[in-house]
């Protein structure tokens, strides 16, 4: 375990003006607070925060960050309090420790919700001071280095979380060295056999290629010196997880990979970067499609470098990364490379203008204000953590960076939420193109808009960015609320009219306190969803009102008169949840629906709601009208003596008695035939359409199965309205 003087010495190596007294006080306070606590490895727990602090000294961070690392577990795991930390070490360090303290005693329904809520709090703290992230990443890195002492279940869970969230987050903040180690440690725990196999291949390859790497380094250095370019050239091997991901993505074996080794070229200036590129391309053939200029177009995590691949000495593919020393620091340490923290200054306004990575973080945190639940926030953030990006342009030349695989829908939401919500089409490079086209680097995208458009709910599963998914979900919820509000207004207007009472928004507003609702829209939506009975609203406005329609029992849904071909269910109404008891309801005219079907309601103003099975082809007619869709479900209990309409079509052999056999099967299974239509198909076959009523889907399927077993029946299909 690191001694007290060793911690001070590590900080003073890069910061001779470090506050030695503050560091000593933090060391002693944390040591006493943790006392004899031990980790799963059997080591003293206090060694963990010290190792976290040591990792951060390698990043040359300021005193406050190092002290926060030493103290980061005290509030969560000891008797120490945040007030005590604030009094002894100041509010700045207290805020850092608070941001790192996990939420305790959360009354959440799932582990995923708890994980999402903790991550939400962490990102909020990072938005206030990004040093929280640096301590958290160092904390996770040390935990991953000692993961072998955990149970297999915990190892798997922590490794998955690291690979899903913390490694990508480190990458988005530009801390590549830490990201790569987190990925490799996660890979090692999640798939140890694959990790060991790739590591073994790498060791063998290194032994065979050591001389070749040395030759390439010297050859390239000499060629650059000959052109007057001072450069530091170093070869490095790719990491196991990076290789594994490439093998998976390209479906190739290890032996087929030709760029296991990469060479970093560090030069003095930006001009030298492009001069060095010219030397490389005029000395060796360039591999087409492998040139990327992240200096002129930096990544969103501030990464700047030129990437190219050439066929070097020995016909070996050589991947080059050319950049300056300052670019290299940002590439390795990301946001931690900013002099802002080395000076110990906490000024996020400066950082926001200097760091594209921090700007991305603030945009992500903006999602918190939209009211999404913890699981959704975690999902959206994971979507935003993709590394691979494509760069596209608006017609006015604005650069939009998106994850690889993004579509024009993602592009539209990246420009502005309103642009996404009103998108109806797009042009890519001047050509009209489907909205689901995958965007490529350099595409110019123009979004065609219509102010009356509402994004279809299906878009949510088609986009790849968190912002687009959150915005679509939010717009869908708004449309659904608007739908319920409109339905609720219709129901209340009829209810007031039946009671010969005047209805107005002003009268309803005066009754809000009695209805325990904040706004008129809340009341209308509650009535539309069936959460509030219309008679109760009338009584809230007119206390002397009496509803003669409401008896001792709960009211049921009122069915509309049936159209041609429909079957009337038994008296008592249609038992469906999600609709107000006053809502007129009918089944789909073609085929109906039965309990066991997944169902959806389609609202027709003035006529009520029509119930369709979710797989009904008729629903395609309403794809562009999401505000008419109503979420409904069956409310049928075992023993309910009620039948529901269903329609089947079959082909029977044209012989005497065939219809009698079909009818006998239905009768034997307690089905009730309402109508039969027959049409001669050919001389040998007859098409038969039968409308009947059954108890539920299981009952219907049993009848269909028995009919299919009959010799006189060649085919049976259910008709889905």
C-alpha cells in the first residue's frame, strides 16, 4: 500500500506547488475512516482509494482531484458525512465526493433502474465538474484490475457494465489509454478463452516481427530527416479487444489481419504533419480508402491526427498516425490533457469552449430535463457512446457528426428536434432518398419537412442516436396524450349533454381542486384513458347532479351497433382495459378479435374506438395517423361467460356432406356459427367463409386445428381484420 509521503511525492513530481498539508490531511482522514475494512481480496480497503489517486497522478491532475480520489468512498462506506467533508476540505472537494457517492436506499423496481439512476446522478455531477468523471474512471479501472477476487456473477456484471458504459465514456472523453485497458480487462473477464488465444497470437507475432518493426521505424525516421522533418516514430501493437472487435466486424481470422502493428509519428507542427504525410505517400504506395484527416475534421472527443496506411518495407501494410505532441497528449489523456486542470482552476465555461467532448457531455445531460425514466436515460446514453462516426453536412455547410449506421432521421434530430419531428423525406447529395438510408462520410443531407407531420412510433426502433430515440418517444407520448384529451372532451361533452348541464372549460377549471388535477388537460386525458368516470366530473362541476345510468356495479364499455358481418358479444359490454366506460367500442368488421390476441384500438372521432388484432393488415391504413392509436388490452377473467367474434376462411372439397362435417366440428368444440358464405372456386373446391363466436384464442385455435385434420378440408386460415 502506498505510504503517505509517496502520495505527496507523486504529486510534487509534476506540481512542485502542491498543497502538501491538504494531501496529508486527506490521507490520514480516509485511513482513519476506513479503519480495518477489507476488500474481497483480503487487502485493506484503504489501499483502493490510494491506487485510484495514483492512477490520477499519472494524468498529472490537480490537488483537489487527488484529494477527492482519496476520499471518494468515505461517505458511502464509512461513518463520514458529506457535511464533515465540506467543513474539513471545502465545498469544491465536497462536491466532487458527492458526485461520486452512489445513491443509497433507492426504492426502484429493478437493478437496471438503480444502475440508470446512479448513472444519471454521475453525469449530472460530471456536467458540473468533469473531474468527477476522471475519478470515477480511475475508480473503475482499479476495480477492473482486481476483479479476479469477485464471484463469477459479479465479474460478468461489472465487466459488461464497463464495456457498455465506462470504456465508451472514456473514449468519448478522449482518454484512449484508459479506454483500451478497460476494454481489454472486460474482454478478459467476459471471454477469457478468446482473450488468451488472441494474446498468444500477438506474443508469437511480436517475436517474429520485432526486427521488421525496428526496420520500419528507422527507415521512416531517416526519410523524414532527409526532408528536414524532426519526428519521433514508434511502433505499437494493437490491443486484444481491438483485434477481436475487428475480427468480429469483418468476419476474418487473426491470420487475415494485415494491420496488427501501428506506427505513431510525432512531429513539431501541424505543417509538419502534412509534410510527413507527403513523405510517406511518395515513398510507399498508399492503400486506397485508408486515409482519414482528423486534423481538419476533429472527432467529437477532440481527437486530432492523420491516419493513413501504406505498403511499407517487405510488402508489409503499415498503419501510420501522424500528429503533433499536443495532439498526442489529447489523444492519450483526452479531457485530462487540458491545462485547465493542471492549473487547478475549475472553470467549466472555459472548458466548454475548448473541449468538443465536454460539449457532447452537456448535450447528453440535457436529456435529463426531458423526464425520461432511468432505464430510458441509460439506454439513450449507451446509444450516444458509439465510437465510429460519419460526418455529414447540411446544405449550408454545417458539419453534423453521427454514429456509423445513422439515417437521415438521426441527422434531422441532430440538427434540431423540430426538424426531426416534422421530417417527411430527404435528399442526399441532391437526390431524393428514403429516410432509412444509411449515411456515409461526406454526404450532404437536406431534410424535407411538413409542419403537420408527427413522427411515427415505429421510427423509435429504426434510429441509432439517443437524442432521436428520446425525441420520437416524447413526441409519441405527446400525440397519445393529445388523443386521450380529445377523446375525453368528446366523452364529457356527451355526459354533460345527457345531464342537461352546460359544459365549458371555465366551469371545469373551477372544479379542478375537487378532481385533484392540475389542469383541464389532465382531467380530459384521465377521462379519455378511463382513469376517471365522466359522471364524477359532472358532479364535481354540479354537486346536485345524479347519474341514473350508474348502478351498484361498475359500468361496462358500451358497444356500438354492429356492421354487416360482425357478431354481437353477450350482453354486458366488451371487457377491454384502456378505454373510458363511456367510449363507444366495436370490433373490426373483418374478422373481429378474441381474448389472447394482442389488440390495438383505432379512434374515429364521433364514432368511438374499433378494436383490431395487432397483426391485422387493416392497421397499415393508419400508420401515418399515430394520434388515432389507443393502447388497449383485454380485461377478461376466467369463467366469464362471454363469446367474441372471429372469422375463418377455408377451402373444402366439393362433395356431398362436406359442409355438414365442417359445421359438426365447430359444434363439437362449442363454437357458435353466425353466418356462412360459400363460393364455388373450381369444379372440385369451394371457398367457405364462416363468422362465429368463440371464448378465446385457445378455443379458436382448437377449432382450426380440428378442421385442418378433416379430409374434406384442404386449407383453413383465420381472417384478421
